[in-house]
């Protein structure tokens, strides 16, 4: 299977998604869209992954490739190819299918509890989770659900934590790719940003990581493996 990964910021790691794709024997091409690299060709890939970034999903003036990326995600989804949008990627997927982007409406950071909806319990990917699970959050924005999509997961901070549209186009607001190594790397690169966003979290990290971090890693890998099983090699 051939999978295109689109990065929207310099410090991007595939984490649990990368592990699951490697287990599945996927051939991966990485596109650094934030640096001006051209977006992947639709016909050359069986699946599309779009990771997060500091920009919002409507920041077209500073990031003029965003409308084309949203359109590409919809083209993959409309063709029943597997799509995975995480954080900004989920917001772009919502945009692609007519959802509204709500900028600054749902700030959230750290390992947080998420619950499946009734639709999530029946979904091929979310059915891999218990009714409540932990994952890492780092976002300010949220979105409305596109018409015709299935609402799969929620929590108190952001009701729309996961959705699916069509066969296998998935948007996840939470960073299930972010295993403990990824989180530590973010701490190294962005300590001031984290301290402003969640004062005191850096000092609490050491006590949270062995418990919440471990559970989040397990949930993230299960989700990544379940999503990878939705890819149909051409």
C-alpha cells in the first residue's frame, strides 16, 4: 500500500501512526507542505494522512496551499480511499465537506479522557476503543460536523473529537499519534508555549507520563492499527 503523509509544521512526527503503517508494510512518501513542497498526486497513493500544525484551517493567506489540501482530502474520501486527519487535519477534513471551523472555541491540552458515541461503538476504527480512553490534546480550534458524517467521539472540552464521512475518511481532533516520545520532543521544542497554554503542566509531566502516557500510547496504537486496516491497496 502507498500512503502519502502531509506535514503542516516543521516539528511533525508520525508516532503511533508511523508504527502501524510500518507494521502493515506501507510505502510512505512525506510531503512538507508547510515548506512549499507540492501536494501528493491523487492517483499515486492509496491513502492520505494529514497531521497538525500551529495554523488554523482557514489561514489561507499565510498558508495558500490549505484550500487545495482540503480539496485533495475530499477527493480521496469521495473515492473511498482511506483518509486520516489529525488535529488541523481533522479541521481541514471538516472544511472540505462543508463544516464550519470555530477558531479559538475549544482550547485543550494534555492527556485527556475521551468517550465514544453510540456510532463510535459500531465504527470499524473506534470499535477498537473502550467506551472511555485517554489521548493527548493540543488545540484551540474546533469544527461543526459536516452534513452526512458520523460523530464518533466526544468530551467536555470539544464535543466533536472524531468523525467519519463516507467509507474511511476520518477526522480526529486529538493527537492519538503522539506517543510519549513525541510528547517529550514537543516539550523540548516548545516549553514556553506549553507553559503559557497549561501553566504547571511541564512540572507535572513526570508523574503523569507513567500512567496517562502509557494508557494513551496503548489507545493510540490500537486506533492507528485499526485505521491502517481501512486502507485498500490498489
